[in-house]
C-alpha cells in the first residue's frame, strides 16, 4: 500500500497538507505529506528494530532486515 501510494504520487502531492486527530489527546494535527511520509518510513524502521531486538533476546537468529 505504501509503495502504491509512493509510485502514484506526483511531486506536487508532497506539498499537500494532511490532517488527523490524535486518538489519546483528541488534538488535531496538520503536516505536509512529505513530512508525514518521512515519519512513516522512519517509524516502521523503529518498529523493525524493536522486533529484531526481541527476536534476538529470545535466542533466535533473524534475517537481514535492510536492503544493503
């Protein structure tokens, strides 16, 4: 889904604003799409790191998670 969004986007789409309401605080936030997408990619990497740490702590080997 993220790849489809990225491939179907135009450069001008990155300047568009997206708005959402935070679940816990009920506050509305607005971001440029470019900033939001950067956050999404960084955040998924954070969770991937958490998972590989937990798998390692359980004594299992985990596959390489990067592309390089």
